[in-house]
C-alpha cells in the first residue's frame, strides 16, 4: 500500500476515533451528530456534488458507474424481497429489513475514504455512482419502508401506486437530488460555474470530509442486544453478498478495460459501502424497528471500514482473475448464509408468536371467573358465590343471576330481572321483617302490662 494512502487513511481513522472519544467524554451527544448530519445533507454535500460534478465528462467509464448503481438497486431490492418478504407477516420487528437492503452510504462515509485513497478522480466516479444511488435512497428505500410499515396503505384505494406517488412527491425535492439535477442540467447545457461561485462552493465542500468522519465517530455504538444480532447479521450478509457478486460480475464483463483497475476498486468500495444513516429517520417516521436500524448502521460502518483497508491493499491490476472468483464465491456464500439465518429467525419468531398467543389466551381464560349471586345464608342478604363452591353448597334461593367478571369489567346477565330490581325486593323484605318484629314487641309489651294489672 502506498505510504500517502496509509497516511490519509490514518488521518481519517484518527478523526473517527476523535469523534467517538468526544462522545465518551461527554463533550457531545448523539443529538450533536444528528445536527451535523443535517448540515451535511442539506448544505455540505450539495455543494460538493455541484462542484465535483462539473469535472465529470459524458464518457463510457462514468456511464459504467451509473449503470452498475442502477443494477445494484434492482438486484438488492429483488434479493431483499426474496429473503425478507415473510418477515413482516411473522414479526413486525423485521419489517425494516427489506428497506435496508437498498442503497449505500456514500456521502458521509465513502466520499472521505475514496478521496483519501483514490483522489479526486475516484471521487468523481463515486459521485456518478451516487446519482442513481440517491434515487434509490430517497425514493425506492422510502417506498419500501412505507409499504412495510404497520400503517401501510396497501389495502386502501390506489394501493401501491398511491404510496409510490406520495413518496416521490415528498422526496424528489431533497437538497442532494436538487444538486444533482442542477449539475446535470448545467452539464447538458454547457454552462460552467463562475469562478467566484466555484471558490465559494469549494470553501464549504471541503468541510464535508472531516465533519462526516466526526459524525461517524459520534454515532458509532459497538454494543448490540442479542435480539438484534441475528437480524443485523442477515442484513449485512445479504448487502455485502450482493455487492461482492456485482463486483465479480464487473470483472467477468471486463469492465476493467473501460474504467481501469482503480475504477474497479472504487466500484467495489461503493458496492460495499454501509447502510445509509437515513434508514433511522425512515424507521422513526413509519414506526418500525429504530434500534435495529441504528445497530445495522453502526455494524456496517465497521465492516465497510475493514473492507476499505483490504481493498486499498489489494492489487486489482495483477490479481483481477483471482479477485473475480473470490468475490463471486464469497458473495454467493454470504447471500446463502443470510438466507438461512433469516429463515431460522423467521421460524423462531413464528414459534415465539404462537407461544405468546397461547400464553395470552390461557391468561385471558384464567382471568375469567364465574359467579352466582345467591342468598345461600338464608338471611335475605345476597352475596357473590364462586361457581367452584356452588356444587358443594345447597341452593336456598330461586333468584339466581349469572355474572361473568373480568378485571375492572362486570357483565351481568339475568333471565328475569336486573340487579336494581332485586335490590328493591331485598329492601322491601327487610322493611317487612322490621315491621313484623316491632309488632311482635308491641304485642309482648301489652300482654305484660295486662298480666301485671290482673295480678
């Protein structure tokens, strides 16, 4: 590996470590990183795209990157659908996986490393790749998250078409896409940026690399819960498997003769870039598994960083044939492993759902208690008597009511009269009894007085 490349990679790594150390020392928080990302996506990256895209020429080598980016979006979406299509029906916590298979994080991750390793020419090729990638992230990924959300409108009138229409309407005016639209229009029209504007854009765009690296370090979180590990493993296997297969396909199609050895390296780096950070925002918006998306972003950042170190040290010119077979074999193995891992996860989720349903049903049955209201003491006072003891208790009243009681809910079902009517009868019975007792007392008093007078 070139000494200059090693130096630039070391600088980028130290910047990431600095961001992570600042978070651990409580000098900044994740909210700080989110604000930095807002600045990057809405200001720094659009300026960088407009400035660098002016030097891009309509040539075959750049066209190859655009075609491979579109092909990556299609293949990743189809593969993700085949692997994760049943997760939403079984486990809503896995509904985000299909959306996370599409798109790569180039702006806040790959751009700094591509610029460090392959220079400005490599950055131009990565930006051409990012043109279709931005459409994948802003439109295709957004649609997949919308279709797999709990509040999906697939059953409504219009169905998928309405969801796609709403997503395109909401996303097509994003700052990064606007920058690409403006760049393409200016390129087609032959309009160049004035020197003063170019210097202004360069002053702002130069901050994109260090700010993005600091944000990666602040957001990096190496810990994952056990429930997140399997889903993250399945997702990363599918993503990197698809990327490596397409990289091997580029070797097989002899694209090296068009884009060069360094171009294949840049293409492989773009295809193995991490999960986009915007997946966390989409998951939050549609009520999907946000923590799992964040864990996937952090894990993919680490894996992609290792991939960059390996790609920077590989010789794509001399070992093209060996790399082609290696990428194809490893890619197929990763896709197969991800498919089996997700299948086991789906089966375990289905079994867990069945157990939870059975447990809930048993608990609901246990919470239902049957009672009779009866005068089992013979004193005219009604009380609740459990049906478990009714079989062993003789019935002393013909006025019986069946009550089904659940927590905080009492449902009374009577065949003859309601509870207030029976309460009125009890009151009449008590008044009659008290009147009878007073009459007997008065009679006894009169008899006693008569006996005394007679004596």
